[in-house]
C-alpha cells in the first residue's frame, strides 16, 4: 500500500490518497496485456533456469566422460542415469542388435549370416580389410577386421551401421567376436521384419555361389575366437568311381547313402534322429580315409575330424558335437586307440576316487545314440579301426545298430580293385598280357591298395609299371 501511495504522489499537484482509494487500486483487476506480459516474463525466466541446469548437466557429463579420475569416483547408477537423460534429450533413440558367435550351447547361425553378407559390402564401405589367399585360390578374399564399421542401406533407408567387435580375455588375447547392428528406433519394424530377412536371403545366395566342401579340425583353432573348429577347403579328388574296392560293395554303399538322404520324413515318422553310423575296419592302407573322402564328395557334406584323445570330459564332447553343422560327416578315426574304459570299470573307478570331469565311454554312447544325438539332422558318423576285435572286447554295445549301423570291411586288394587302380594310374581299361599273371599272384598274397599304388607311381609306361608290380608280388 505504501508503494501505491508513493507512486501516486510522484505526479505533480497530486493529492494524497485515502485508505479506501488505496484499497480499491490494490484490489482492482489488471488488464489482459499486463497478465500476458507477466506470463511471458515468467516463462522466459523458467527457460533460463532450465538452460542453466542443462548446461550444468552437459558439463558434468563431459567431465565424467573425459576425466577417468572423476568417472571412477561417480557411482555407476548415477552415471547410467546421467547418460540416459543425455541420450533422451540430445541423441536420436537407437536400437542395437548383437550377433554373437554362440547361441546357447550351439553356434549362432546369424553370426555366420552377418559375416557372409558383409563380405560383399566391405570393399566399398570399409577402410580396413583383411586380405587372404590360399595356394589353390585364384583370387584374394576380403573380410572385415575388428573395429571396422560398414554402413548399409535398404529400400532407401540409410544409416544401418554394422560393426565387428573383439573381446579380450584376462591375458590380453582375443577370446570372442560379435557383430552389432545399430539403427534409429523408428526403423525397428522395418529392420526386424524385412531387412534381416533380406540379409539372410542374400547370405544364403552367396554361400551357395561360393559353396565348397570344408574339412574341420580342432588341432589349430586359429579362426574366429570362441569357435570350436577351424577349417580348410577339402579338395580330395577321390570319388566312388576311383575307389579300389569291390564293385558290389561300392554299389551297396551308394544305395544306402541315397536312402538315408531321402528319408527325412520317414525318420520323423518313426521317431528316430536323422543320422547314420558307419564302421570302417580293416588293415592300414586299405582305403578307409579315401572312402570317407568319396562319401563327402558324393553327398557334398563337410567333414569334421574329431580326435577323441583331445577330449577331457563328457561336457566338452557335448559342446563339440553341438557345434557341428547339419549335412556333415563326423569322423572318429582309430577309435580303438581312444583309451576308453568299459562301463563296468567306469563304475568301479567312480567308487574308488573322487568324481571329477572326465571323458567316458558312456558319454560317447549317449552322444551317438542318446537324447543329445537328436540335436541336429542329416548327419553321418564314421568310425574307423584297424582292429575290430578290440572294439568287441571293449563293449559290444558300441557296435550295435543305431550307433554303427553299417559295418564296412576294407579288405586287402582284390583283382577288381587292382583293375580300378590300373585304370586310374595307367589308363588301361582293357586286357594286358600281365594281368593274368598278377591275378594269380594276388590270390595268394595279402597286399593293400596303398602298396600297389606306390608301385604304379614309379612309371607312366604300362609295361614297366606292371612288370614292377609282378616283381613286387613275387618278393612279397
């Protein structure tokens, strides 16, 4: 009220106001213009206050990010909240998808899909490339390196950012890799429903175009960290037509393989895992490894070479089996040398010593024909041995159908097998004056295809080579 009286008395010749007049002026409503002006003033002050707070927030975030000492002193919960607020107001909302090498107990197929798909993109999109070429490759191959980014587009949408990450273990060595795909949140539906489907489709097309048989091994796992297998291209030239085996035996094997491949629905109907087991047995040099290569070439299946002596526990074997792909051949050579105890001895040893993780015959049998054997389809397991009788002594259950369905005896060289070798090495498909002599000698000699093949390599002249075979057989 004093302020009102003071302002009124500043006017020349103004008379002091009475208390009633002062009260009426104080209680008189202000004009709309005055109210709007006060409201604008209040909003401006509020905005200034908000900007001051925001400036402090940005400054605090910058200090925390740029100063490791401060970052170490700030609680993680506060730091996460600070970054969340910063991203919400100043960054476009992002979604990041992770493509890791593993998916539970199995390999993640989406990692392979991303790797294959990006190989076709990196030459134009990435500044750093891995370049490689084997002796048999005509052209070099390119691959993405850890830390590199590839920016992709899809149906006019840009900013689909791929990146390969590499994690390191406590020893500083690379232990695992994974891809990330980052994009704006508003593109979520398009990416998940359309873009990823396109990535999968194009990856399959690339894989079919580049399709080669591979031989996998665990001896040198130098490829992608976190994987159980490394691989090379399998370029073994052996086919069924070139095998030095009995023709009827080859025919029966091909029929059995064809029947297995074509009976997917039958296996499902009868409730059996879609797999087949083969036992190849016979003396060394009779062609067991060559037969495996012929099977792989015939079926177009990759080959996994598993050395049981390197397995330390049943859980390790389970992980290794689950990391193999469908349409593949698992090879376990010289199974009689794997130092497996029969199940009675396993039970006795468990009672005498403290149980610890180990690789057992029971574990092997369960993975071949147990519940875990159904985790995959269209798979073949091939066992080889030079001494079948050792397996029979170890455990007859190992040889029964369902584990080793087909037993193939790889015998010493017969005349039919010799004729095939002569055709392969010397191009002789008809008669030769020395063939009858060699046939008579073979009836009383035990020689392997590998031994005769070595003799045939000594000369390309059929007469010289066959005379050398005769001399070899006579001295045998």
